[in-house]
């Protein structure tokens, strides 16, 4: 019975039958493109034109939204800079007034 209980039991690592598979992103992308184009070949000319028109419209919309976001960011930056300039001006003006009062007190 004492033989079954081991205080110094060393556990062995589990072994798995893992064989790594090779994944090629380029081949996967090519396979998806071939699948998309083979589906396009089965469609009619008007459907292809409609799909092309939709793609172009989406491209224009995304570019338009990007320019609007860029413009909004530029306006926000200008507003922040103006606010910082005004804050700096008022702080420096206050320090100048305080320094002038200290100088006047020393003359008396």
C-alpha cells in the first residue's frame, strides 16, 4: 500500500500528435479573388455594371467622408490653438499687472 503513494512523484509532460499546417496568406487571397471573379463571370453585363457603379460610389463616399473628418480635425486644432493663445495672453497679462503692483509698492 505504501508503494502506491509517492511523495516525490515526477509528472511527465503530455505529448500530443500535433502537426503544424502551413498557411499561405497570398494563396488564400488569390483563391478568394478567383472565387469572386468566377461568380462575376456567371452574372449578366447589367449586374456587372451595377456592381462596378456601386464600388465606385462607395469609393467616392469613403474619400468624401475622409476629407470631412480631416476638415473637422483641422478646425478643432485651430480652435484649441486660439484658446491656448488667449489663455497664455491673460496669464502673462495678469503676471505683468502683479509685477507692476509690486514695483509700485517698492517705490513708496
